[in-house]
C-alpha cells in the first residue's frame, strides 16, 4: 500500500513509500481493527515534522508515516471486537500509552513520561496511508451523519479537552457560570473553539488578525459570535473597554499574545493555551501586575494538547449537536481538498503557501 512519510531529522524529506497492507492479526487478543483511510487532515504539526523540527520513526524503521487527523471506514475486525463492525466510520486516537501511572489508567494525554508515543508524530506511524490497523481500545465510532466532517474530529478534541478542563478546574468554586469568552485565533482550532463555546451558551468574541469580511469572520458570525480584528485593537485593550472575559481560549501559535490574554481575564477566569510554540520569541511584560491579578483574582492558566478517548467521544457529541443547530457550518471549514496520496507535494504546497486555507486535507480513498 502507499503512504506519505518523512525521514525524521532531514528537512523537506516528505515522500511516497510502499508498505505491506497491515492485518488485524498484528493486534493481540483478537482486538485488531483494519481501517481503510478516507480522509486525513494536515496542519502545522505535519509541516514542522517535515521541517525536521521534531518527530522520530518507530523502532526498526528509518521513516515516519505522518498524518494524525485520520478518518476512515472499517474493513475488517478481529474475533474479539464486538462494539465496531465493518462499514462503520471511525477515527483513531493519536497518543499511545507509555509507562507512567497516567498512561496505565488510560489518560495517556496526561503522561508524565518524557517520551511521547503519538501516531503520525513520534515513534508510531500515522494515518496518511491507504490502510492502518489498531487496537479497538483506540478506535472511536463516528455516526454516518458526520461522515462529511469526521476528519475534523481530532482537532475538535483539542478544543474539547481544553474547555472541559477549564470547567473541571473551576469546580473548586462550587458555582462557576462563565458568560463571556474570547477565542484568540480564527483558524481551524479557533473556529471549533468558537463553535463549542457557543454550544455552551457563552457570548463569544473571536479575535483574528485579518480585517473582516472574509470567510473566517463570516463563519464566526454565522454562529452568532463576534469577530474582532487585532489589527484594530488588542484583546487586552478590548477587554479594558468592553469587559474582561471569564474564559479565554488561545489558538494563535504566537506566544506573546498569551501575556496580553492574561491581562484580559476576569476574576475567577481561566485561560486555556492550545498553541505549541517551539521558537525563541522574547516579550517584555508587566510581570508584577500580571502576578498580582492572578493571585488576588483566583485566575487560572492551563494547557491542552492531544486528548484521550473521552474527548473524542464528547467531540462526536458536540459535532452531532452542531449539525442539528448550524447545518453544514462545519463543512465550510474543509476548504482545500487534495486528491490522492501521490499528490503529497500539492498537499504541503497548499498547507504552506495558500493564504485562505482553513483546513487542508487529503482525499485518500472513496
């Protein structure tokens, strides 16, 4: 079978490889599931891996099959798989267990290990291939009504985890009823965060650099949220004029904005960070004021990365509600399809150089 791979440590090494088709027998105890891949989303993580910024191949391999945003249909199941059947649409989780206590109890996303096992990212092959096989424990069923947008489930889980953790943390307050939220960034994650916060009943303000109108701002406003351009005002200045935010979800990839967001947070507010920034940017900040406000105002900052199975399942629930509430809104995020694994160059060209991309994805199979 065909797959798209990189040679970790070698910049711009993306290429097509031939691999044996996997078998359900590769998984112990009859719990294997063979999935025919239909679509795989690509994002900044894939670009960074191809830039040799991080990533390692599985043991015994000199390449890494990339792609962690998979969506497919089940072709075959092992003898002891009863909860999923051939013909079901599915998404596989990304992180695999390590050795920490958190891994052993199924919360792989909270591991304290220094080594991460992530499909398509580090030490495990990903989903940009014609087929993959995995243990049923890591396979999540997707309703047929979501088949057109199922490829968005993995990025949705980043949002699910961050927002769920915010509410979980604030259980300490006995009563926490956030009313106003800000989303920083209007890309795929930012738009999905806007959607989820609207589904939670919050008044949402989504900040992006580009002046409206354009597709992203239109999508924000279709949800009944508000779009604000940071070319006109910073989130901190906006909060000072119009009121602070109970919950802020950051999804910009630009670390200095975090300190601006910290100052826009209301008392008892939570700031959720979802960007992975590996650069060396420096920023001058009013450290004493930020520290004072956080201490006296019971403010919280927390990060969200990857997700365990529970967030995939809650993502399916919210996506199902979104289809009922907002129709084809999520489909509009799928802006740039690329047909066929053999067109991997076009996939990365679109990801890197096309300006109006929300979500690029590869149409792998029918």
